[in-house]
């Protein structure tokens, strides 16, 4: 058999509209070439442009007389002697026009009033016309309207229509899938609700059956007990009856008087026993009482309130997220979710299934969701390093409007406010060396050592109230202050005295001791009137009793320069180059957060009691970088923030304010700085 071979011929299908737009349309005005004003002209640079565009370009480029630049490649073109119309025609384009006119003439929309004329479309006026039926702005005279062939306009509008239709269909498809998914979740939730109701009422029925059986058992036990006693009494009666009958048997045949008399006496004795058995020893009363208390009523009321069916009108797509506070490394970051219904009205109740996930530089960041039951939810987290935080929040497994929320965690914490400046006026300070706060009087006391006075401020507005002046403050050498039950106590390192004064500056008592060398800090426990004084000369903390006598020395001369002191009922906290916690007997319990020798120290300390125990808030400086640190009594680091942004130059005291704020005394800056410490 002769061999046979075959050849595959590759064919190409050309789209008319694409071909027309690519080869038969002027690239400048997008009009189809024709034999009139849009005659294709071949330029020396080999590009083809219609006569209309070339005429307009040549007329506008008046700087270079006798030449213009190609609108496509910007090559300089010399105008021939006959002007722009004298440029040679583009024979290739004309041949293609003839070819396409012969092959596809029927697809070109033509004017019904003027046969043979192609329809045009004005994008500016949104109208269809041809050159012969166009009067006014669409006549042969040049105009500013955008006119394109109708076939091109139709193609563009078709593409736009198709794109928008596909986009609309895609969104509708997504919407349908979302609604269908919600329906599936609803069915699952309804099934779970039915199962929960059945399970709970099964447990209730079991409890009712148990109580039912307990009552029946109690009634049966009571009846059994009574029955046993009565049956035993019946047996005794029957026995006595038998004995009496036995005594009486044969009496009629008895002729011996003495024997009859003896039996009569015996029966007389048994008569007493019979009288004792005549009354039942147990009664037949047995009843079940349900009215002895209000348990049945309470049960009915509780049953009426048992369980509830919860639904929600929350619309996740309208719920918003808001950052509650600046994001600082080491501090708590809180995002508040506000829920609203489909109409945009704020919700006033909680209970929605809210889930949140957070990342810090794409690494998971633990977060906690707290339902405030007011329509608000707190999403809290604590980033321990700077970076970009991303928080995604879902309600009903659907994203809320502002999710994901993105924020940047800063390295340093800026102060919430800065109060005071150097001077001696009401709102001026000179060497603020210590702070104290009285929550009862809602006042802040600033030991203004350079002005030998105590400045009193409102603890909410920081408004100036008054100055306290006392002889114990003289000499500009007071360095410690604390709040007592009667007023204030200050320590003067130069005179080595402790002076307690009231709010008017009157001296209440003065404490002196020969053992004081350089007392610098003082702390007070108001209820017991005990005082703790840190002596940097003796490297010891002295504990004074209610009478002003030293009852204990703590530290054994081994302490460093003490920068902060705090005293509670059962704990003494000393901060030098570490935070040292002692019990009331002066025994060292633990040493927290030590700073390497020569690297820095602590400049203030305060303690607060919380639900989870004591928190110790410290101001420390390491290599000149001040920071606020929060520790628990076990030494665990709870919070920390670097204060290098507009940092205090030397922190000399710390006072805690509501809403987790700390007021710092900046000794070198002669001002007070308010910071968030949590």
C-alpha cells in the first residue's frame, strides 16, 4: 500500500471589530478612515494619520513654520508645497478599506435617511447621526464633541454592559451564597437550640422524678413504721387475750373457793395491762403537704423564667471598630466594637457571638473579647514589641465594616499632659521631688522643694488649689512626702526630722531620731499611723510606730540609694536598684526586676490593690531611658512602656490616679507628666 501523508493547515479567525479598530481607525481621533476628511495620509515616518487630524495639528503647531511633529512618534514632518493635503495617501490602508468594504459592508451600521453613509455616535451628546443629517455642532465644521463610529461605540458600550452585568451577577452570586450560608447556619442553630432545650428539660424531668420518688419513699417509710408499731400492739393484745381466756377456762367447774379467788386476783392484775393496751400506741395520720412553704409557687415562678430564646438584630456590615487609645509597646491596646442593627440604630444589649483575631507583624497576638452588655465589646491585647497590628473581628462569622482594623504600635509613650514650668507662681514648680495623692480629698500634693512648700492640685483637672507652708519645709531640703490620716508628713534630710501637718499647714507632730543620717523618702500607712523612712546615709529603712519610735530597721545597711518607698498593712516595698518586698517583720520576701550595677535605678514607686492582688507601679531609668513598669507581687511583668518620647529627665516621684494613669514628678524638668501605665 502506498504511503499516505497529511498536512495540518493552521487557520486564524480575525474579529472584524478588532481588525477595524487596529488598522482602519485613526489612532488620534479614533475615527474610521474614509475618502473624505478622514482620508488616511502616510507620513515620512511610516505612520498613518487622517487628514482631519493632520490639518488640526499643523494649524496648532505654529512655532515651527512649514513643519509639525508626528502625533505618534513625535518625529518632525516637513509640510510639502501643496500643504497637508499634498501628503501621499496610505495605499495599504486604502486597499484594506476597499477589501473590508467588499467583505463586510453589511455589518457597518448605515443611516436610514442617507443610504451609504456610516452612522456616527457623539459621546458628548449621547446621540447617533451621520454627517449628512447632522446640523449644528455635528456638521462638517470642527467641534469639541467626541465623535466615534457607531460600530465602535456599540462595541464599547457592549463591553461595558457585559462587564457590569458580570460584576452584578458576581455580586448577586456572592450575596446569594452569603444568604444561603446564613440559612444553613440558622438551621444548624435551630437544631442545636432544640437539642439544648431537650437536654435541659430531660435533666429537669430527671430531677422531678427523683423528688417524686423521694417523696413516695418517705411516705412509704412513714407508713411502714406506723404499721409495724400497730401490728406489734395487736400481737400484744392477742397474747393478753389468750392469757385471759386461759385463766377463765374451767371456772364454772371449779368448786374450790380459794382457787377462784386467786384467779380473780390475777385477772385484776391483767386488767391494768389491758387498760394500757386499750389506746393505740401509734396513730393513722399520714399526709403529704405541699402548702407548708412557698416552694411550689417559687418553682412555678422559676419555671416561668427558666430559659430564654435569644436572637439578635445586629447587622455586621454596619458595625464599626474604633481604637480606644494610642498603641504603645507594652501597654494594653483596646479596640471597641459598636454594634448596630440593619437600620443603623445602635444596639443596647450584648450577647452576640463575637470573635476576634489579632496579628503583630503577621505573628499571632493574643486578644480577649469582653461583652459589656450595652451593645459594645472591648477587644484587648498587649503588644510587647513595635510593629503593625491587624485586628479582624467577626459577628455571626461575618466581618464587620471596619475589619480588619490596622494600627501601628509605637515604641515610646507620649505624655497625656504636661503640667507646670520652672518658677514660683501658682502653676510653676522648682525642683518637684515627690508626689502624694489623697483619694478621699481628691487632691494631689506636690513637694515643691525649691520653693519650700507643698502645692495642692485637684486630682482630676490639675487646677491649683492652694500652697501649704510649714517650718518643717524650710531650707529647700525636703525630699519625701506621704499622706497620713490627719494630713501630710514630710521628711527633711538637712534637719533629719519628720513633720506631720494638717491641710492648713499646722504642725501636728515632729519626729526626730539620733539614728537618722540622711532621710530621703517617707511612706505612711494611714490606718495604723505607722511610717517608713528610707535613710540613704544609713542605707536602711526605719519603721516608726504610732508614737514616733523606731520599732524596726530593715535592710541591714545593704540597701542602695532608695528612690521609692511604699507601705501597706502587711508589706513594705523598697526600690533602689531593684524592687525589694519585705513583710511586716522585716523579712525579705522577694527581689524583683533588678537593674545591673551602674546602669540606672528606680525614681518612684506606688502600689495598688486589685482583684488579682497587689500591683507595683515603678518609674525606672536604665541607661538614661526612663520607663513605667508594672509588676505583681510575684515579680511577673504585667505592663511596661518606654517614656523616651518627650521623656522626663529625672523622675522623682509617682502618684497613681484613676483610669490607670500615673502622675510623674520630673525633677530636672520642673514639671509633672501624666502617663497611662496599663
